[in-house]
C-alpha cells in the first residue's frame, strides 16, 4: 500500500523509473527504508527535505486529480503553495512514518467526489454551451470556484456531445456516454471503497 509513496518520492527527485521493479505492495517501514537507500545513492538529494516534501505534495495532487475536474484551488491552495512550517511538518511526519498531511488532502478529494456527482446531476438538466473549443478547457488549470468548476465540466460535456454527434449514431451515442460515466464512477470507487480502512490503504497507494 505504500508503493506509490515510494514512487512519488522517486519522481520528486528526478529518478528514472524505467525498468524499476514494482512489487504489488510494501509496508510503511519498507517504503521509508527504500527511499533512504535511494537518497544515500543520489548525487544531489541525500534525505527527504523541505524541497522534496513540496514536490511530493504537488505530485500527489496531480496524481489525485490529473485532469483538474474535481478539486477547487481555494481548498488546496495551502498545499499548492506550502509554507515553510507546513513543509517542516511533512518532513517530520515522514521521519515518523506518518502521513497525516496527505490524509488531509485525501479527505478533500473524497469531498470533491461528492461535489462532482452533484454537478454531474445538475449538468444533466442544463443547457450545454455552443461552439465550445478544446482551448476553452485545455490546458487544464485548477478551477477557481464552484461556478468555475461547473462551467468547466459543462464545457467538457459539450465537447463530448459534439464528438458523439459527429462520430457515432444515436444508439452508439448512448453507449458512448455510458462508458464515460462508468469510467468516472469506477475511478471514484477507487477512492471511496467500503470503509475508512480501505480509504487509508488506497490513499497510501498514491505515494
């Protein structure tokens, strides 16, 4: 469950993951032990410090919401622009094999999933904007507010609708949107699970 913690730190120090064996699971102590081995052999970074902590937090956010269609900037701003005190706190947590800060971020994504589902229901009853261009949505940036996130998702739906009309039949269009919805719900289930214990385990797989 701690495997991705190990991998995110490797990414944060510019480590090439190509060809790296990836066991299905490692313990927290093993993750810390392995990262220490990497730091000892690394030319520049010899320990988990504030710089690596900052990179790890940013990488974690990107892993949780790569398309930036769940989180709102205000609710993660403290992590996007962490203070020195927060970075020192994360370093101390790492040294104690604790992941409190990352658990707090994970709680935010769980709340964001609930909000996303509310927005999706609202979109079903909304009129889609016309003449939406890909440049109106991409490259992705963090939504500034609830309304901004809603508008962004509305535009994405409009682009999907346009693609469906151009490249599929009416019946295939239904299948097209069913697949999109199924993929999103499956992605969300990976976070939610059926227990708090599962959620904590899943959170740790992102490191």
